[in-house]
């Protein structure tokens, strides 16, 4: 009873919010406070904007991941979708002016292709998503290794890619942040205002029921995977613009963080439940965590351990499946 | 008559994997410059056995309808640990081996506890614990190095009576000591039942939690045996992220080739062993046919993709379209 009266006194927007999202935002505040103990500049606007810019690459990738997780599936082909997008965009740039113009669409197109293979496997062949996406990841890696000869490619990013990742269209606001905001807004619109979004949540809750209510569930799953592949590749394009070239294992560092960001933001790993606001919180949380660990000069080993432990701990707090009865 | 038909139906996946392996191996040895000699068999066995152990580990978890994406990382972690501990005098070496196996067991038990008692999804939980195990491995071996008791290593990677590869003998012993008792025990049956239909198993009073926990724990142990053998082959410990990942990936490929159903409840570790040996031999075929090694990752990826797509043939047997959505 006391819980209910307590909830009754809280402002409406807090009562309606998902506890997971609130926890994630609370963790962000805690991280900022901890970080400011280490360094004065941690709370300065320049630093925070810089963090937001770094977060936007993860944000774009996590957006696609969220779409797939909402379906109750998972996309483990992120690492080489990112790398393939980056490498193919840079490769296209080597083919004269038209190549330069088409570099970004071509990179995204390659990611969409990987996503479509995933989608066909999951939706039409009914292969478990973690298996087929692992397999396409291996194939994409194989293709890229054959293409690059096992080294990081020499082609560099185009001016447009660099501008998207590092430029300032609006003074003071990095372009990458604007792109993330646009993609995020589009995602929120799709999830909350379109039939496709309803279908995604419906399939995540119970695919059978969604199918029986007349949704072409297989097409929805297919489109979601294609979108996830495309967004991963676009994240790769942006990263290539940021570093001004593509690298072999550039995507490896994005698989675990993108899943973690989505799950920490309160999206159920079983699908059907979650909001984009939570994913935004998860992305910022992960980026700040990474930033603090690097300010503390934590070696890679420690970072991996802390990642794993934090994810398991947060999941145990609110990501548990119901007990079997 | 009925018994033998039942047995045949149950072992179909395993026998198919055995068949694929034999065909691949015959093609391999008949095109190998040295031909079918004890040396060629020994090298092939040593390479295959590593994956066979990891694939056995994956099988145990897959049977329960779960998946362990941290097997490759347990394999790496125990490799790094063994490069510190399995050295020196015989007693010290023996203690080291026991310690390495114990660590593998604990890693598996942690996975099991998180998945079963923490009720988390196996995919995410084992990706996360895999990151932790990799981190610990990297702490132990920031740079490749270390050493191992070379007498023991040479004995276990050499040949028995000059003919039979010792690693195959160890593999057989592990199958007899771990897999056969487990699959015939109540816990093993419970693991199968949990994978087949968790609700039905729960309703019938099968100890599904203990069965699944035993499966995850033994998976950790088997992965650590693999890690131990990796140390015996390389004499060093190395925490290479890509290598751990590819072992996880290949273990799934081997399991699928070995006729173990990814939906759980069907298949055996013996099938997975032949799947692993077949997968390794397919990789080596590129070598005897003088392909550019650059093509190897693509080739292995395509095999994996084809292998997992084979499961889609079950769709043709679906009578009611609602069965698409399990």
C-alpha cells in the first residue's frame, strides 16, 4: 500500500516512465559526478558535446539493433556490417567523381544487402537469428578479407563522409549529433506512429498472434533486419569519416556496446517492450562509461571485465524472464 | 528389428556427420603430397581435436535449447592460465592441470547460474560473461608468451605405439568419462528433456534446472580441456580476441554439421565431434588444392551459412503455417 501512495505523490511523468529508463538516466548522472571527481573538465560543455559526438556513432548502430531486439531477435552481424559499410564506401570513393558521389549510398547499400540475407534467413527460412547473423558476419568478414587482401584498405574517406562525421553545419553542434537526432526522430516516428511500428511491437510480443491478426510478419522481420544492416553500415560510414579511413576490425568494438545500450535502456531482450528514449539513455551511459574508464587509464582487459559485469548486473536488476510455472 | 530402426533414426545426424567426415578426409589424404601417413593423420587429429572439445562443450548447452557464446573465451582464458600453471615438476604440473580444469568448470557454472537461476537469455548473458573471461585472459597474458611442461605436451600431442595420435586417445577417453555417463544419467536426460519441451519436462517433475546447470558446467570443463590442449600444441598462451570468436563460431558450425538441433533436445556430442573434424578437414582441403589462404575465411563462412540453412528443410514438413512460429 505504501508503494502506491508514494507513487501517487510523484509527478505524472515520473510515474509513467519506465523504471529501467529512469535507472539508466540516474546512472548517467552518477557517472557524470564520478567523472567530475577525476577531472574538472568533465562537466564542461565542450567535453560533453565531444562525448555526444562519440556517442552518436554508437547511437546510429544501436538504433538498428533496437529494431531487431524489439522483434525478439538479435543481430550479431554488426561488426562486419560496420566494417563492410566503411570499407565499401571508401572503396567506391576510388572510382572517380561518380564513385565519390555514390560512396555513402553504396556503403549503406552493402549493409542493407547483409541485412536482407539475415532477414531471409530469419523470416523465411526460420533459422534462429543469432545463428544466421553469426554466419553472415563470417561471410561478410570473408568477403572483406578477400577484397582487402588481409590488410586495412588504403582508400580514404570522401570529403562528404568527413563532413558528416566531423563537420559543423550548425555552429557548435557536431554534424554526427544532428544525424543521430534525425535518425532517432525517424525511429520514434516509425515506432509510435506507423503500422510498421505497431507490427514490430506485436511480433515481439507474440509472432503467432500478429500473424493471425493479418500482419505480414515475415515482411516486417525482413525489413527490420535490412534496416539494421543499413544503419550498422551507415555507422561504419560515419566512423570511416571520423577516422578518415576504414580499418579491419573497426566493427568489433560495437557489437557488445550496441546490445548493451539497447538492453540497459530497458528494451526487453525477449522483444515487444522498450522505448527509444531508453536506448538514447543506454548509448550515452555506455559512452560515458567508456570515457571514464579511459580517463582512469583502465587497460583493455579491465574495460572488458567491467563491461561484462555491468551488463550482467543491470540485466539481473530488470531484464529477467518470468519464472517458469 | 524395430530396435535397430529406432537406433538408426536416433543416430542419423551422427552417422551423416561421420559420413561427411570420412568423404572429406579421403579426399584430403588422397590429394595430400605425403598421402595417408601417420604424420598427416597426427597433424589433422591435433588440429581437429581442439575444435572437437569446444564443439562438445557447445553441444551440451545447445541440447538444452540454449547457446554458449562464451565457449571460445573460456577456451582462451584457460589457454592463458595453463601457460602460467602447467609447468615445472610433475606434481606441480598435475596441480596446474587440475586448477585449469577447475577454472573452466567455474566459468561454466557461472554461465549456468546466470542463465538458469538469474533467468537471463543465454545469448546476451554469455556474450557478457565471454567479455569478462576474455578480459581476465588478457590480464593474465597481455602479450603472447608463457610456457608449458613440454614432456607432458609432447606426450599428449604425439603418437601412441607410433601409430595412433595421442590426442585422439584423450578425446576418446573424455567421451567415455564425461559424455557417456552424462547422457545416460538422470541429469543428462533432464537436459535433453528441457531442450525438447521445457514446460512438459517441468510438469513431469524432471529436474530441469539441475540438468541444465550440469550441462553449462560441463561445457565449461570441456572448453577448458580444449584450452589445455591448445597450450600443449602452441607451448604458449595468447589472448587473441579474433581467435576466441572464431572458435565460438566454428563450434556452432560443427554442432550443426554434427546433426545437433539448434532448437534443443536432439543430437549427440559424438556427432558434434565428427562435425568438428569434418569442418576442420574442409578448411584443410583449401590447402591441399593450393587455394590462396585469403579465401579461407570466406570459404568457412559460406560453409557455416550453408550448414545452418540446411535446417530450413524442416519447413517442407510443416503442415500448419502456425508451426513457423515456435
